């Protein structure tokens, strides 16, 4: 089965994994791989563009030299165009000023290169380049041109090949996840990069894939004799399934229906224009359960998950600990998105339970080992991947969103919320309340803002005498989520009705009425 690469909005969103060459071209260490994925997952638009641009720059750096193969050939100015996102230039005049034109119309510049004569220009939205357009890059001294050609790409996930069409005799470089191949287009323009086997006599490269892992990214580049290149980036689609919420989402799918099979039942949902697939199984009358197999196919792509039960069962905002259930031995990725950043932790389930702590730093190879504070509105997600990073990104997951407000139980004796309380002006009133967050007692004084009072209109007409008062002052924690604020009332309140207002950090307010004598 084969699938032609779609060059629309999904490709514009493609943010593929970058690799840094090691001792030999294309070599990538596990630490480098994680670092590259961390840059892309950071959520920073700038960081994602830099990761993409850096990847193409590295691909360009290890392409074969010009025909001479000499070291001097490395200093020849070169540039590349990806129709989905931008242009990169290499070895132009150091700190020079470069202009990009398309069919003699200036589309960008002048812009300045760095001290090595390099620059990366990402266009958002992408340039509307068509086959046959002539792209020119010039710094006033060196001028390079490149005619845009189509770069159709097909994928065969069964044979682990990437193939396509390019000008006869042209060099095609394919990078996909941790593997790369360089092949020559045949006389009819066809080319095939075999990523599931070691590089052969008909290709150069490194690495070998066992599967086109979900969300694994890469690019295909067609370069002319001057090493100027046309490229297209791509990402493998993936799915995540939640048996707790009967939900599925995934990304990198092409327009049009996909086939979703749950055991022997077939569904035909469609992704949106950005390649995002999301739906509820309950809309189709299906409940997914532990052990079910969910398979999503579209042309040559296959994403599949054997569902396991993973669930976040407890969150302690005071300690930063998130715990839950998962199969014994399962590696659980837990991600927290908060108002002070995001972080990731990994834990192995023991005796069917896992726990992670976001208040202490994670291990160095976590994508985001920084600490975060769990706050109202924080979002948590626990994944159990088929494999942690590669080759598969498909997973079972569970989402849990922390409430945006505290749960408050007001008020404790001596204050009665169902009556107009009677008190002596000038006395201190013990205002007590209990507060929970995500079902846990709150011991953080930061939840409290103030106790204030104002004259009241429309107070309840029945009375309830306050009998006891606290002689202390200030805010006190009584334990188990119970708090006390000793409200010192002015003597001038005598003979008047006031409403007392308790205000908490989430903006919520709670009131009680008082007749002062």
C-alpha cells in the first residue's frame, strides 16, 4: 500500500525531529535525539522553527560535495527551499546582506547572514511557490538560482520504504527519524529509499528502521549539481486512545476519511484541515476497554494501539505528587501544563500504581525535567506508549484537568450562613471555613485573600446569636483544610447590619450577615 504525500496545511505544520551529526554524518546519540525532541515539544514557535531549520542545515552539511570532492567545494554558496516553510542559505558572504526573489519579484530581504555566511528564513504563511517558479538568492557578489520542482513522496509502511519522483539523475536525500538514505533518481525519475534494511550498493546512508513510528519526522530533498535543494518535510501520523474517557486523538493525517477499527467494528471519521483527528467513541455507540485493539489506517500509514488501563487517580497540589494506576511494569509518561510552564516525568508502574513528583527536578533525559507548581486549571496527561520514544508514538492516555476554583465549605461555627448572626461590635469573630482543591485539603495560605465587610441591604430577617469569640488575631490553619481568620470588628458597627465577605485567590467570594449590637 502506498500513499502520496499531501503538501497542504498539515505539511506547513510539520515539525520534524532534528539531529546533530556525530562522529560520522547522520549519526545521532540518544541524548541528542531527546534534546531535539525537547526543542520541538517546547511549545515555543521560535524553538520549533529553529529545530526545523537546524535539521535542514545539518542535512545540507552532510550532502556529497561538488563533483571535485575537494575541501574547497564546501565554501561554495548553496541554498535550499522547502515549499512548506522557508529558505536557508549557507556559505554566502559573512555578515552580508541577502535578498530572495521569486520570478524577479523580491519576496524577502535584504537580511543579514551570520559570521559564517549562513541564514535561515522561515515564512509564515509559507511562500506560495509553484512548480516552475525560479527562486534566486543573492548577496550582491554571489547569485544562486533554483527552479521549483514537484517533490511527490510515497510511503509504504509495510516495506518501510519512501519513494518518489525527481528529475532523472538527481540526488535525493531522505531523512526519516534516526535513519537517512541518499539515492539517485532513475532515468524515468523514480527513486526508492529502503529504510527497513541496511544501506546497499545503490544508496548511501546510516540507520535502519523497524517501523515508521508515529510522529517520527523527516524530509526528502532533491538537489542539483550545485547542491542547491528543493525539500519537503513530513511527519508520520499517530493516535492516542483513552479508555477512561472513550476518546481518540491524533495528528499528521491527510484530508479525507481514515478507517478506524475497534476489534471488528469499522468507523470512518475525518481529520480537520490541519491533520488533527479527534472524536469520541461513544458518538458511535462504542466503549473501548482494556485489551481492545484500535487500528487507524489511511493509504500506506498504519497507527495501532492495544488499549491498557492508565488513569490519574490522585493529585496532591501541596506536594506536587501525581499518582495513578497502570499495568505492572508499564513506563508511564506524565505531562503537566500549568500557568508557570510545563514539565514531564516518567515512572514505572509497580503493583499497578505509579507516582511522579513535579516539585523536584526530573532526571536529565526527561524532555522537560524542570519543576512546576500545580495550580487551578493545570492540565495533566498520563501516557503509556507502545515504546517510550521510538519507534512508536501511539499510546493509551488519560487526561485530568484540575478545577479552576477551590471547593469551599462555609462557614463553621460560630458563624451561620443561613441566618443573620448577632454579634457585639468591637469583638473578634472567629471566621472558619474548609477548602479543598481537587479533593485534597488545602494547607497553602496563598488561597486566602481577605475578609472584608460592608453595609448590608436585604439581610435575612431571622437571627442567630453568636456565642463564642476568639481572642487571637490573624489567619490560622486548623488542619484538614480548615482555616480560621479572627475578624476584629469596629465598635462603630453597633446598631448596624453588615455583610462579611471572604475572598479567595481564585476570585470566589463567600458571605455572611451580621447584626451588631
